[in-house]
C-alpha cells in the first residue's frame, strides 16, 4: 500500500503524466470513497485495465458495451446502493437495449454521468444534478429539450423550483 505503484495510489502515479484527469478524479465521488478506504472504489488501474478506450478496443459497439459493464459491475454486483434499482433496469431501458443491439449513439453511463469527475446527483457540480439534466438529455434530444426549457416546467426549474417536473 505504500508503493507509488499500488492501485490505491494510481491517481497520483497516473496523474503525474495525466494531470488533467488527476485533477478531475480528485474532485470525484469515486476518489472520495477511495480516501475513505472503500475497497471497491474505482481507481485509474481498475477502470483502465479493461478495454474501455478506443486505443484498446477499436470496435465502437464493443467499446460502449465494455464501458457499461465497468459501471454496472460495481454498482450492481459489488455496491448495492439506493440507486441500484435504476441500474438494474438499465439494460431494459431504451438506452440499454439500444446499446445491447449495437447502437453506438445510445446514451451510456459516461455519456450522462461523465468519466473522471463523477459526482453524486445531489451535488451542484454533478452533470446529472436536477438542474443540469435537461442539458444532458438535450445533447441527444435537442428538440425535446428546447420544448421543455420553454415550457412552464422548464421555466419553473430554471427559477429554482426543485419540485418542477424534469426529464427524469
């Protein structure tokens, strides 16, 4: 554990060359859990030992499926969280089914939640915070997002009403 090469120290070791990703990861919930000595907190080595980048997996469909497996493995198998229900149903969702059928444009975990700087949804910095969800969904669903933002619900959310109906 005291070695610079130990997997728990991979953020600093890998971050010596990949500074941008180190800075992002240090702000992430995964890093917070690592600092709490959570044995299942993902590290650079944990995720990147799998073929989850285009350099390791040139097949885009398989790449997307591999990325999903990384997230789902931890959140379903290892750590049962209060969010597990939505994750359990992910592969049955419209996005999950599309990825399983080979649609590389379907939204996967990292498309909405990010990669190195993952935050809890209730964090104001989270890409999936209640206030940011319309923008995240709007990356793919442009017309629907524009309609929502112009609606009474979208305007209410923009004004800070936490009870305003949103995409999710």
